[in-house]
C-alpha cells in the first residue's frame, strides 16, 4: 500500500493525472451544450404535476374525503426506517421540509431521503474515517487518535446533508434575487394595464423564465394555488415561505393587503419596485467599492514585478554592457 502511495505522489504521475483531468474537463466543456436539457420545461412540468395534485385535492374535498396535497409513500425501505426510528421527530421534519422547499425540493419522498441521509451519512463517514486512519494512514495516526478521527467524521457527516441543501437554497435564492426587480417591473406594468393578478403573474412567469427558472417556477406554482386553494392569502404566504426572502415577503404582504382591503396594488408595487432597484444599485456600488482592496494583492504579486522589469530592464542591460 505504501508503494502505491509513493508511486502516486511522484511528479510524473501527478503531471499525467493533471493532464488527464484537464483533457476530460475540456471535452466535458465542449460537449456540455449538446447534452443540455430544457431546465425551464422540466421545472414547469414539475409545477404542472403540483397543479394536478391541487386539483385532485380540491375535488376530493368537494367529495367529502380527506385527501392530502403531499404524496406520502407508505412502502419502501427508507420510509419504513425513517418511521421506525422516528427520525421526523429527532431531526425536526417541519424545519427540514421548509429548508427543502426553499431549495426547490417539495415532495415527501425527498424529505424522507433527506432524513435518512442525515442518519446514515454520519455513520458511514465515521466508519470510513476510522478504517482509513487504521490502515492507510496507520503510521501517521497513532492508535489513541483514531477514535477522535472517527468522531470528527461523525460530526462532519451529521452536518454534511444540511450544508449541501443550504448551498442549493443559496444558489436558488441568488437566482431569484437577480431577477426579482425585473419581475416586479413587469408585474407593475401588467397590473397597471388592467390585468388581474393571476394573468399578470402568468405573463411575468413566462417572460422571466429565461432569466431565472426558479422564479418562474415559484410564480407558476403560486398561480396554481390561487386557482385551487380556498384561501388566496395562503397561496401568497406559501410563495414567501418557499422562497424565504424578505423582499418577496414584502411584496406578498402588499398583495395580501390588496386582496383583503381593496387597496390599489399598482401604487404599492411601484414603491416596492423602486426600493428593489435602489437596493440592487446599492449592492452593485458596494461590490464596486470592495474591488480595489481585492485587487491590491494580485497587482503586487503579478503587475508590479513586470513593470519593474520593463522599466529597469533596459537600464540594467546598459550597465552590464558598460562593464
């Protein structure tokens, strides 16, 4: 095993591995556009499935049954394990469900898989870390430190699924944040032209899909909930809850007030749109102001030496020629 490790860390082997990864990355970059799928189409298809579930729930309620919006799988090894170990209680299933919804994962199956991974991942990583510290790195890790390595792996595995989902949520929220100001402007134009809120949202979702697929998906799902939920306020609140963003929550509050009290929606949307534009401009100015300090170290390391060589190089050559 040590011979294999020593052979892998040789310079020639490392260079070959690096070249192989570079070639693979180049091929993958060139071929990626040909295998790209229609993300907006797949997202809208998923939303249509949610809309069908809402329609089925509404029909079931009218028929007097107690159907639910979410699908709850009753079979499956993972589901049975989650129910047997009562992981919904120990891992706070409600907060985990909100986190998954904000990351774009809404089904009950994804919640069950997330709870199962939070239970299995720490055990797997702890065992792998302990085995590696006892075999491959046995000479570097003393025996009394191996349980500590396993404990560190247990802690890392416990937080790893949540970190991955939070990163997905951050990327999704960033996509929504970039296009939210444009969506508000379009929504304001549609509302002031005399359109109701449902067709206005439908038009905005269709136009904004090229810039932010998650935002188009959320707006489309909100339209479906407005069509089939008895309480329209609940549909707007679900939009704020699924995104988890204060800017969206402020717009939702205005929409709820307009629905309840009949206040003019156009005026509120104009003020909110202006605030979002100002906030986006302030964020751009803040990033521009933070750019010079970030460029200081690269300029010192890469630009200044070249400038000194260009300026002092001819003088040094002349001095050496005189000698």
